C-alpha cells in the first residue's frame, strides 16, 4: 500500500512537469501524432528523459526498483510509432541495466518491449485510419496495463533466482500496474484537453474570419462610401462582438457602430491622433488602455477604453482606416487584434477589386462610345449619299429614308449603356437596315427570324446592331452576288442564343481597317463583363460560304429589375 | 462628244451621277457597271474615253481595277469616293482629279472642263498599287476573282487571255503585258507567262523547252526566253 502511495507521488511529479510543459509551445507537438523525423526526435528525447527520471525516482524494493518507467515507454511508442517507441524503451532499458540489481536484464528487455509494442499499437491505429484513438485515456490505460503485465511476465521468466523474482512481482505488480496505467491515461487526457481547446480556438477564429468575409463580399467593391462602410461595420461588430467598430477614409468618419455612437457621428472629420498616425505612418496602431493610454478625443464620458486602428490600403496608398474598440471594462482580445488585421486586408482587397472593376467598366463604356462614334460617320455618309442619289428620282422614298435615318440616330443618341429589350434592339436594327437596303437596293436581303416570344428578353444595348453592321460592311458589301443576312433567335436551355449569318464568309478579312474588328470584340467583352465568361460571342466561318456570329446571353426578362444599368 | 462609263456598286449612286452627267451635253454616258470585272469587260468592249470609278467596290477596289487596265488603251479616269481618307490624301498629294459623293455640281463642272481640255490619260502610277493581288476572271457568265498566288500560268490565243490555276482555266480581261508588269508572272513565250513558284521541271528540247508545272500541265518555253528563265533559278 505504501508503495502505491510512493509511486503515486512520483506520478504526480510527472504530471506537474507535463502541466508546466503544456504552457509552452512545445506541448503542441504532443497534440499531433509524429510523422516527420524532427518531431520523432523530439518525442524520443522527452520520453527517454521520462524513463530515466522514473528509474532514478524509483523505490528500492528487494534489490529491484519499483518505478513508473513504463509510462514514458508506452507514451513514447503511442505518439512516436514503433521505431521511436523501441528507441525510447531501449534507452530507458539500458539506463536501468546500468543501475544493476538482479532484475536489470529483465527490466531492460521488458522496457524495450513495452516501447516497441506500444509503437505497434500506434502504427496499427494509424493503418486502420483511427489514429485519433491514441488520444483516448481508456486505450492508453489498457495499453499500459498490458505492457506492465508483460513486464511482470518477463521478470518472472528472465530474472534469477525465480523465487526472488516471484516475491518481487507479488509486491510490485499491483502498484506498478495501477500507477503506470492511470498516470499514462491522465497524461493523455491532458494532451487531449489541450488539443481540443486549441482546435476549438482556431476553428472559432477561422469561422469568424470566414463569416465576415462571406457576409461582406462584394459590398465594398461597389464603392468605398458611408453606405457600404456602415454595412461592413455592422457585419464586423456582429461577428466579433467588440465594443464598437469604426471605418474612416483619409479625412472623415464613414461609419461608427457600437458603444459611443451617440457622439461619434459619421461624416465628421477624423479627430483622434491615433487614427491620424495610422494614416500618416501607414501602420497598425494599438492603444490597449493600459500601457498606451487611450482616451476618446470627442467626449470625456466615452466608455471606450482601448482601440486598434488598422490602415486600409489600395495599392500601397492608405485610403482609410478600420478601427475596433473595446469599452474600459473589457480587455481587448488578442484574437480580435489578429482578426482586425485580417479584416483590413480583406477590405483593402475588395476596394482594390472594386476600383479595378470600375475602371474596367469605364473602359468598356469608353470603347462603346468609340464604337458609336466610329460607326456613324461612314454610315451617315453612305446614308446621305443614298438620299442624295434618289431624291431627284423618288422624292417619297427619299423622305422615308430620311425618316429612317432620323429614327436610327434618335435611338443611337438616346441609348444608355444599360440593358434594352430585344424588341428595342430590333427596332434599331430595322431603322439601320432600311437605309442599307436602300443603298444596296436588290443586292441585299435580310431575313429576321426572331420569334415574337423572345421580344421581352433583355440584352446590352448595341449588341446586335454592330454585328449586323459588320456583316454588311465586312461581309455582303464585298460580294458580287446578292448579300443574304439572316438573324435568328432561340432559347436553348437557360441561354438566349442569337445568330447573325451572312453568305460572304469573309471573316476575318477587312477586320484590320478602321478598327472594325473592335465592334465584335467590344460586344463580346461587354457581355462577358456583365454576365460572366460562359456568355459572349462566338464566330464560325466557312471561307466564301458563310460567317455565323453566335451570341450567347443569359435569360433576363423585362420584368426583372435592371440591376446592371 | 466624250464617251464615258460609270463604275459604282451602288445603283442609286450610279443613277444620280448619270442624271448629273446628263446635264452636260458634251458627255455621253455609254454604260454603267456595278463591279470591276464587268467594268473591265465593258472598257475592252466599248473603249470609253473617260471613266468615273468609285473606290469602294466589292472584291476589287477602284484603284486596283485601274491598275489592271492596259496603259496603252487606258481611258481618262476620274475617281469618285465617299470617304476614303487615304485615297483622298493620295489624290491631293499628286493633284489628281477626284469627286466626292454626293457630287457637287460645281465641282463636276470643273472636272468636266479639265477633261475637255486634256483628254490624254495621265499617268496614274503614283497612286495605283504597284502589284496586283487579284485577277478578275470570268467563266461563262460566272464572275470570279482569283488570288494572284494561285495562278500557275497565263496565255493568250485567238479567243483572248486565259489564266490557269491548278484547278481550272478561266478567261480574263487583263492583258499579258499588265500581268507581266504587275504580278510575279514571268514571260516564257510570246504568248505565255508562267509563275516561277509553279514550275516543277524545265524540260530542254531542240526548239526551246517545256515547263512542267506542279499540277502537271505543260507550258511552252521559246528559245528567246529560256535563258532568262534558267537564270531565274540559278542555271547558267
């Protein structure tokens, strides 16, 4: 009984050491099964140390040593695998052998076997893909218990004389079996607790970060202003539970939510020095309220006691800050500090993306303007020439042509770059074709085969018209024979498919003069910008036979709100 | 009376110019055509003294068409254009007469006045393309534009000028002289031109030689032209 107490004492000493270790980063290494060499070496040294210590602190009993060496060997084996376990056992065993006594060989052999067999158990668990089981205290208890039983068996078999060893085993078997098994199990349960806590913490952190990212996506890319900032601040405060969140640009407060929002009014200029510093120095500023004092620059009654200011960057330039606050009675959590910096990076990226997108849009709009401007002079000249040519012979037709021309120009001028219905686009095309047909007289036939049911669907303005103009300008006008252009439309699955086919088959001839290829590429780029890469313009051409332009669009009906324009 | 031809692919534009020219009794419009091939035929047939040529026409532009005309029988040319900035610049640089569409009456008068004073065709070489890219051809009633690179050889006989590619033999209004000057074809016989890149073999015979083309056709080579032809390939 006394031996049990003594061994328990020893075990407690271990557990204290383990507890202390658990406060260091080294402990994290226990929390995962060792797969790489440096990790295994670490395990080897720690547990060999335990084995040696256990032998030293062991109780001299009948010229033998009652001890807790088995704990070290078994744990080393379970966490490190068979080789590490074997080496831990061997080291502990050799050390024990050097201490002498009639059980020296028996103990050396048995400790080595304990390490090896625990290692085999660990390996087996990994093989059947249940390596998590290594961390269950019950399993560790059973493994240690069996290992100790084996040790007793080895002592009986190897140590001479047999009668002495039988006496010894009778005395030490129960205490050693119990204490070693319980100790190993307790050790593992500590490792497990630590591991669970760590996992929980990091998963809580990533969940928060991901949730903020998910909820705020796209908000800032629409623009960095009071409205979008307020939305983002609301999301951050809900997810992080800090005292207050503020977002500023370089001059003024854009959003403030949380404690103190009675006197931190969005729209007012930046008043705190710490924010100004963060902007000027382009670095994160932290006032924890203890080492660095923090006091609200507006009201002395403000309950906020600590503040983290992180600059928002767009390319390397600071465009604003994001601020997290905690009230005086609450500590500023480290996790929120890290999270804050992550959020700032996320927001910076979104703002950058927004700007990029905006520029991209401006570019397409500018290109579109260019397209309109480019097309018109030539077309206008031709139209006027046609009118001039027929005005003497057929004044009525000339008047009609002028009306069509006016109609075409009116639609052209009125158009925005947003979405229009297919019916609108067809009206534009009709006005255009009336003039071209007059110009080419019997040398141009156009067949528009679009079912009326499709008229309600929407598409970007200037999608079809430039392509039809291309078909005339770069296609049929280069033919000796009659030009045939057909325009057709259909719904295929969830796509609106429009096709413009000419019988010239000259693509991509003549595309280099006066940038006319631009027309097609702008139409394509705009569709992709607006709707995504699965849509756009495809070209099929068989030389001298036909050119077919295929436009793929999403199905957008007139009743849907036009969010894109 | 000055005979003239209007060449423009837009029917109303032709009609309009025709109406305008009708005011000038010193001119007689003897024909209209809507493309370069028709024009070449009519020019050969009617031999007008003056042609009004639109620059923008299908397949063969007005400039290219004029470059195809035999300089010996070249009529006086007035270019008509709506907006070809490049051509207009060339005309102005070399002080060539041209008309802008829609044609201004006063400008037309000036032009006709100038033409009456000097009907001799002016050398247009400065503004015309030096090398032809296309050969306008016809085969019965079918008009066809052949890429000059496809031509294996061309020859003349009693029925006119023929162009042979590896696929077909068609008729053209270009003279052998124009083809020789403005394409890569070289003379190998009084009545034959051959494309050097189409020659597969030269078979030397008693009276000159014969060329075997890649598509297996035989082209006669007269003694006079054998030497330069051989030299072209580095034989001496």
